[in-house]
C-alpha cells in the first residue's frame, strides 16, 4: 500500500496570533479535544467575511469502549478570497444553550 504524503496548514488560536492563508493553498485545519460521551460539544461559528469556506468536519472517536475517553474534532477550511476574517469555536456544556468557552481563530488571506 502506497502512503500519500501532503502538507496541510494547522490553524492556531490565541492573543495576537494571525493565521496567514493563500487562496488556492492547502486545506487549513483546526482541532480541539472532543468527548461526545460526556455531553460536552464544540460548534464552529463562521463569520460573514467570505474569505474562507468550511470544507470538512471530522470527529475522531477512540475505540476503547470506555465512556469518557477523549477524542478530537477537526474542521477544515479553504481560503476563498483575499481579506481578513475569523472563525469562532464555541464549547457547550451538556444541555447548555450558551457557550461555556469561546475560541477565536483570526485569518489573513492573500
């Protein structure tokens, strides 16, 4: 079996961190630890800048059979047009209607 190798971009969040993407470039990914068996959940909240499009959402679930084992969730984005934008990721408690935590990823697309 031939293994395919490719380079992707990892998006970072944090104060004063701006992610630089190029239109037509690789898929940019953001990942958070995710544990759906506990009822906590992450939600991606795109802005209306139009500089990117969400192209994937992947949930990675460990196959241990144990409740509470953390997995991960990944979102993939492509740069669409030059400009600035941001993506919010909201973390909800079980049954929660407002986020307990919000993470912002800032983008600068050329």
